[in-house]
């Protein structure tokens, strides 16, 4: 029993100092009932702590197979537990990429060594080449969580339209990376730098509206891209309010959502030391005006959730000059502190909005029955000390990699316990060994 903490779950309307009882991997009772039936339960004092539904990250790179020197599913899951995340969704840009049932099954086998719930996206196109669609039917049946060509935009509109239709028919979202990549620059060298994201977001939300598909835009980084998401949502809301308006010829309404990464909310290109590869990331850091616009879009609901884009790289790969350095930051172990310190404490978002952005909404987008503090739900719970003061120290990370632009930042607020399926997988920074195994199913 977690005793005397603040239970906070905006999804079910819970905000009270109370008790929570876990039994058999699920939430057994709340409040007075929890106290009445808790005979024999281990009691964990939680006074002054925030107890929220388990955090969910829709965008991580665990690098397995192919790049295990950077991260493995096991080490990445331990980083997730350290950061308070109970569920994560892996991107498919591995080697080989996750574009077949065979590779997906190998990754799922590796996920059995995880200490948190690990879901897996599969490629939209074979080899992430942007041409031939993968076998959506077979991959959906095998357990794909969504479809993405991580790091590579789908440049051909007809390919994207077909992908949206196929994913819609299997009840899964497409999560495109609307960004400039090596391949996109090679195919269109005359394109204006940094214009690719807004153009592709505008196109993809239009295609989602046309097809009635589920579209989740990955790592929005520009004000203009956020504006396109806002306009598409407004059109969808108008359709819902006026049933005579149909978004598609068949009457299907699109589901459009979008995420933002903490680094795009807190860092701008002006913060990058000239030529420093440690600050290289895709999409790149943008202007200070973009940063402020993204904060506003997060607060007003245009952007639905925060996802870390946890992207481990070796020290050697990040030590290169900016143009040659590998892109990306690790983010699982810093996200909570960064959000609480730089968005909640200044009043940009509330604590309730924080839980919505990092738990309730991502669970809803993916269709998980995680992200709820209610009787019968899987006991996926994150406990946070909102007053804990700490300094980001990459040497203490559970991740195999250390590439963060936030080293030395002083933060307030830190996860102190992560519970997955009723099992404590992190307590005060300690992650016990030997806790792998089957976790209670969390699909809706």
C-alpha cells in the first residue's frame, strides 16, 4: 500500500491525498477501502509524494538489433525505469530495420529482458526506403504498436496515403518523421533548409483528414508545424460538432495528435556552442521563437504529449565536429526533472497537465490501458518527489550512453519509485536485478 501520497490522475478525475492498494499486479482499492482491506500488505509511506499513473514514452531508441554498443532493450528499459517510465515504444531504425515479422519477433524476444513494458513500432516501408510498403497486416497481427520510418520522411504523397489507409484498416496509428534527412536532401538538394518539417506536417495532416486515419506527428520542432496541427484539429473539432460535415467521403474522422521532446522545449540553436557535436539532434534545435511557440502549443493542447526521443550515441560519435557527429540525446532519465523544473514550476503547465502529457495522453494515443489510477487497472505507477533537488550527472545514468546536453543542470523534482504490473522496478534510484518476466497485459 502506498500511504498518504497525492494521487493525481486527470484522466479519471482523481486529485486527493489518499492511499492506494496494489494486489495481484493491479490496483485493488483506493482511499478508505484500501485501508480496510490492506491487512498484511507492505506499507510504503508516501506523504509529500506525487503518485500518478505510470509515465509512457511514445518515442525511444533502444538500438537493438545492430547497435548494442549504444543501448540494448535491457539497458534502455532500466533507463526508463530510472526515469519513472513504465511503458516505452521503440522506433524501428535498427540494423536490420524492423520491417518484417521475423525481425519484430526477435525484438519482442529481447523485450522479455526488459524491466518496463516495451512496445515496438514497425517500418512503414521496406528498408525505410520510402517506396514499397511493408506487410501491414502481418506486422499488425504480430504485435506492431504503430508504423514509422524513423528518421526518414515519406516523401511520396501516394505512398503516405496508402500507408494511412492500411494502418487505419488495422486500427493502428502512423507516426511519421516530418524532417529533413540525408535521403531527402539527396533527392531534393534545392529544398530550403528546415522547411521540410512544416511542409510534410501540412501534407500528412491533410492526408489523415482525407483518409480518416490515425496520425501521430513525431517530435514537432517548429512553430509553423505546430500551427498546421492546430488547424487540422480545429477542422476535426468542427466536424464533430456538426455531424453534417464529413472529413472523408465515407464519414470517417481522422485522429490527429502530436508530440514534442523536452530538448525542443528548452534549448534553441542560439544555445549551441559553435561546432559542438554534443548538441546535434534531428530535428535540429530551432530558434528561440520556435521554443516559445512550442511551449504555448503544449499548454493550449495543440501538442498532445511529451516524448523523449531517447537516442543513445557513443562518446566517440558525439565528440566529432558538428557536421560529422551522430545526432541525438538520451532523455529518459532527465525528462521528469526538466518538465517539473522548467514548465511546471514557472506555471507554464500545471502538475495535472504534466501527468496528462506524460501518461494519460500517450497511453490514449497508443490504445493502452495504462495511464489510469482506477480499481482493476494494471498497477503501472510512477511516484515522484516534487521537491527533490538534484544535478544531472551523466555518469550516474542507467543507460549505456551519456549523450545529454543537460549535464550539470540543477533540477527540482525526481521519480523515486517506478511500479510496473505491481512490481517495484525502481526505488530511490536503485533497480534490482532479476525482475524480468511476464508483465500483466496492458492493451486496452
